[in-house]
């Protein structure tokens, strides 16, 4: 599994469109909306989404876990265990 090194390299897989039912998926930019994107994928994603998340830089995941108000408690707890509080 290849790690993503730069934000501009991060593409949101088309099959994740189902997680963004209320926004224009084509206008989502990881660089601008990473917190929103990561929160949605963490809350609603399947195994494939989980694998994609492990390619994302840890600092982005940690920041989302720390700051997102929309992350459900079980999901937040899972990521805190994975990356430490």
C-alpha cells in the first residue's frame, strides 16, 4: 500500500461519492475540505475506505480526530486508539 506524500496527490475515489450525498462531489478538494472529507469517510466508510484512510498522512487524520465536531464517539475512539491521543 503506497502512502500519499502530498495533498495534491490525494484523490477522492469515485466510489466514495455515496458518502457525500448532500454536496457536489465534483467540487470537493482534499486540500480545501480534508476535515469534512475525512470525517465523512471515517463515519460512514467501509473496509475499502478504511484502507484509503491509512494512505492519508497521519497528521491530517489526527487533526480531524481532534477537531471534528461531526465525528461520532465510536469512530473518534477507534482513531485515538490507532494513533494515540
